[in-house]
């Protein structure tokens, strides 16, 4: 068998391994069912034997007591039925055990074959840079040269077609799901072409992609539905994988040229040609002259295509912003270098390594183009979805649709990068090696006292913390942008709920992170005890501010947006954080105030119960002015201001007799604290007093001289 494996191409070996792994999974299901059946039959058999024993004793007792013949015959008949049931149940149990044994033996045989395939793949991978066939200049005289290409292509195609049909016959529900998925995408593309053009808005990129989708509906549906091939067909055989890859190539050739810039529109056609050349080369035995020529042609064409791509992208970078073009150019340079190495190895006779390099380059390029096209299509669908009438009813979509689209694109992009890396490693045959290395690295154990940790535990710890932060931000975004604006909660309550959800999510994520690194309840209690010991010495202020922040959030003596005054500083509360609160002062500065200061000190909150504020304008008039005139004049001036409230109405008070004037006070209420209102009212008072001829006196003082020097008296007297 190992010898026959050596004659099979790598793709077919991987396909057979996937198919047999799927068969083993099915066998495991069968074995579990057989085990349950055998257990149930054994339980029934035990019950039948107990029943048989009871009826046997009853028959013996009836015979000993000389019971009537009818009773004896009835007991004997029942005993015979129980005996027959025992025999049939015993036979079913034996059949089940035999079938279980046969399935187990077949499973063991398949497991050995899969191990042999793995050994063969490892051998091929480790045989890199080893000349396994004659060089090209010796191949022309090789007696093994066979040019029966069409016969081999026909036989290989017939074998692949038969394998694909057998696979589909065993899984009809999978192909049904694939067809339904394709029809769904086809209907979706048709519907979008009819109704979605107006929903794209001014997004020119989305408009262009939508136009291509509507002009190529079948290719778009095939592309989108075939992306889900692997989830629908886990462990698919090589024949079905080849068929699906052909569908993808045809779909890409129809869609990609119009998505790419003008200079790169030949890439899909070159890719299709290289793919066909690769399909032809793998059906011919390695070492054959024709196989060598095709492999050299394939590697040379691939290298030339990549080199042309490097030159084209260099010109594109000079014409505009580079961005991802720099990364793409670097990848193309690496691919072209590997392609040149593949050509050299094909010539000198290292056909196996050359084949793997060429296949890896083509797989990487094909996957990159496929995922790039899929990301563009998904972006267009996202833009359309965000502009639908149902989505626009959500405030978060209405206000932040661009941010949501950007976030979705980040998810699509990083998912695509991960998928590209996965399939590239698989194409070069290094996926299993990388997986094994990562498995050893992440499961390397490190002992810390009674706790054993691995890098995988630390990864789970960081992942739990990161996910809790992402989920917290998402929940706060939904609450603040869409849920809270629809409610009529008191001021400060939405911020309290948002903060509570934020801290609660982080706390849950923290406990998940601790469990990921193996810290149980007792260890957590020890950590909290040590933390409490540290708090008692050096973290008192931190904990004090944290607890004060919780008091501010739940008791709400101040709220976000309140206008407060702390000593000589006044401003608007910007954010109540875990340690400190930000206050935006009237001068435009942001002051960070520790939460403990807001709890322990006196705070003037101008907007705690309402936003009304009383302003007072004091004025003095000259002696001799009628106070009634002033008292009637001042309230009418304040009432004319648009921001002065009618209830309570403005009032003027006579404060008393000053040193130089009669003192009055104009008091009125405004909708919100605003220094400009007090200034406007003061200006109006001054203007009205001037127009009414009422004098605002200067301060006056009488100086009484009790004793003066004679020289000064004479001097002033002479001047008089």
C-alpha cells in the first residue's frame, strides 16, 4: 500500500485522508449507536432471564403442589414464550457485538491507512532539495518517457468524476444545501439589482461592485456560495475539491477583471491558464518528460506573472497612495523568488520540491484574489444593509453607519488574512508542521508553585480580557447610541447604566481570564487576600477613588453634564471615570478631579434638581430719586430678555440707604446658568436708567479736618 501511495499525487492523498477521516467520524457514530444498542439488549436480556427464572420456579412449584393441568400448561406456555424471547434477544445481541467488532476492525484499518498517508506526506515534505528524478537534459533519453497524455487525462478525469459522484451520493443533503445557498445568493443579487441602487448612497466603490454583481449574477452567486464549501463539506475528497476549485476559477474570471485596476485586469485570465496547466501536470507521473516540461512551463509562467505584477504595482505606487500595495508588492517579490527556485529545481531533477513550491505559490495567489473579491462583495452587502429602511430606524446606524462599516471591514480583512495564511501554509505543505510546532509551544508547561501554566493559558487569559473589552465597548455603543436615546430616564441614569454594564462586563471577563489560567476559588481568595494586604499599605487612595466613583455613579450627587463649582473652580462634568472625574472649566481647560475629593468636599451643583439659576443685578441711584419709580422700572427690563423665566417672575427690591446711593437689587431666574444673561440684563438696566434721567452716583465722602498745622493753614489761606 505504501508503494501505491508513493505513486499518488499529493492533492489526492490529502483528499483521501479527508474522506477517510470523515468515514471514521461516521464509524464513531455507528460504534456509539451499536454500544447503546448492545447495552440496551444486555439490560433486556438480564430482565428476561430474571423473568424466566421466576416462571421456571413457578412451574416447579405448580408441579410439586399438583396444580390443575390448565395452570401448568399456562405457566409452561408463558415460560416457552420467555425462552423464545431470550433466544431472539441473545441472537440480536450477538449480531450487534459482531457488527461492532467488524466496524472497529475496519476503523483500525482506516486509521492505519491514514497514518501511512501522513507518513508519505511527511516523506515528501522532508525530501525537499533532494534530486528524486533525472535532470531535464537526461530526461530526453529516459526509456520511461510516456507521451500518452490524453489517455491519462481521460482516466484521471473519469476517476475524479466517479469519486465526486460517490461522495455526493453519500451526502445528498450537503449538495442540496449548496444548491439552495447558491439560489439564495442568486435571488439576493437579482433583488439588489432591482431595489438596492438607491441604498448605496454616494459610495462609489460600493456602486461599482454592485453594478458588477448585477451584471454577473450567476458568477457572484457561485463565488459567494462556494466560499462556504469547506464548512458545508468538511474533510472533502480531492475530486470534489478539484471540482469546486474549477467553479471558483470560472467565477473569478467573470468577476475579477472588472474589480481590478486597468493594469491588473489580465491577472484572472493568467490565473485561469496557470490553473489549467497545473491540472494537466498533476495527472502525469512525476519523472515523465512531459510532466517535467509542463512543470517547468508552469513555474516559469508563474514567475513571469509575479514579476510583471511587481513592476505593475511599482508604477501604481508612484501614481498614488501606496497603503496595502507595499505589502502586496513584497508578497509578489517573495512569490517570484520562490518561482525562480522552482524553475531551477525542476530543471535539475528535484521535481517534488518544485511541484510543492509551484502549488503553494498558485494556492496563495488564488486564495488572495478569491478572498479580496469576497471582501469587496461583503463590504457592498454591508453598505446596502446599513442603508435599508429597517437599519436606518436604529439610531446607532443613523449616526455612526461609517464607523459600523469600518468595524465590519476590519473583521472581514483580518478574517481574510487569517484564511489566506491558513491556505497558503496548506498549499506549501507546511500546515501540519506549523500546527505541530504551535501545539508543542502552546502546551509547554511551566510550574508556579501548585499552579501549572502553559502559553495557551496565557493566550486564553489575554483573549478573555480582550474579548471582554470589545464586548463592553460594543454594549456601551449600542446602549448610548440606540437604547438610551429612546428612553426618558432622568439625567445621569443612562451614564450610570452604561458604566455599570461596562464594569460588569470587564469583571466577568476578568473572572473568565482567571479561570483560563487555572486559578480556582481558593487561589482567588489567596490573591484577594494579598491584594487586601497591599491595599492597606499602598493602594488606599486608589481604592478610595474607585469606591467614590461607584458612589458617584449610583448615588448620583453629580452627573455627566452637570454644572458644578468646587471652591473657585467651576465647569461642566465631562466623564465620571473609575479613578477620577473630568471637569471642563468655563475657561476651556479640562481638570482631572479625584473622585474622593468630590465625595469628601463641598460641591455646588447648579443643575442637581433643575437647570434654573437665579441671577442678581445690584444698582445704586442718587439720593432724591423716587424708589417706586426704580422698583417699577427694573422688573420690566428683565422680563424683556428671552432667556429670563416668567415663573418665578423678576422682582426688584430696595436694599437700603447706602453711603452714596439708594441701593436696589434686580433678581430673576434663567433657564440655565449663563454669564452672558446677567451681562445683558445689567446693560439693559444701565441704558434704561440713563434714558429715564436717573443718576447713578459716584461714591462720595465728607472729610472733616479737626486740627491743621498753622503753616499749612496760612499757605491754603493765602491761596484763597
